[in-house]
């Protein structure tokens, strides 16, 4: 027997994965275990590739998480018909869409606690809302704070609802994903709608006050 012939079969190129496959796998991990569960190793194992393969496509873990959040923010904005020439309708749609996004994907709220949400069209939407409030009669400063008040109400509302839901969840051997809380605690629409009405009525009153100055 010739040992010269005992050669290992040539190793093939490592399987590549697309950015969309990576984001989809990261989304599943985040929905079940929160943003901290989204690591290069975990995503690689979910897709059957090495963590280095994931790194080559999206960068490090922080970049991976940013890509995940940006993807969902961008999708939420793109799927929404934003009212024009109606500041009140624009504010209401923004509040509802942000609420739904954070309830459906709690890991987005988790990321938002650390930094501003980023995604395709996010900055343009904020500027559009502020400009709409200015055009309706607020000063630039009032418009910025008006947007911030609505934004903070929505994020606070969702944070409290999810926190109470998690505290009320029965403990079991199998951990429940945070996404499972969505259908259980989305229903208090009267309280949410009432809060948005108070905010928009306050903005309208401020606009009216500015007209008489």
C-alpha cells in the first residue's frame, strides 16, 4: 500500500449565508431570549455555520444587533401609510405604529433603552413630524418637545405593560419568549388612546395659544 495515495479529500468552501438569513435567525433568537441572546456563535449555530462566517457578513455582535433592530424599524416604517397635511393624524399613526412595533418585537424596546432607534427612514420621519407640528402653529422648540412627549408616552406605556406582563406570567420549567406576551397585553387600547388624545389636545391648545400671541 502506498501512503502517497492516502490523502484527505479536499475541503470545500465554507457555506455562505445571506444577510437576510442572518437577520431572520437573529430575530428568532431575540424573540425567544432577548437581545442578549443574539451572538455570532448563537446565530452561526442556528444556521449551521461558523461564527466567523456570520462575522464576515455583518461584523461583530454589536453590529449584528444593530442590523437586526434597523431591519425591523425599516420594515415598520415602509409598511405604514403616513398621513400628509394632517398633523394630528400623523401623530396618531406614529404612536400606534411605534406601539405595535415595540409590542411585537420587545427586543427593539430593549435596544431603544440604550440608544435612539435607527433604521431606513427613521430620521426623516422624526423631521417630518416636527415639521408638521411647526406648520400647524408650534415653535420649533415646542414641536421637538411635542414629538418627544408622544414618543416617551408610547415607549413608557409599552415598557410598563411588558414589565407587568412578565411579572404576572406563571413560572414554568420552560421559559416563555417575550413575544408571547404581545397578544395578552395589547388589549388596553382605551387607556392608550386616551393618553394620545390628551397629548394631541394639549398640542392643539398650544397651537391656539400661539395664534393669540
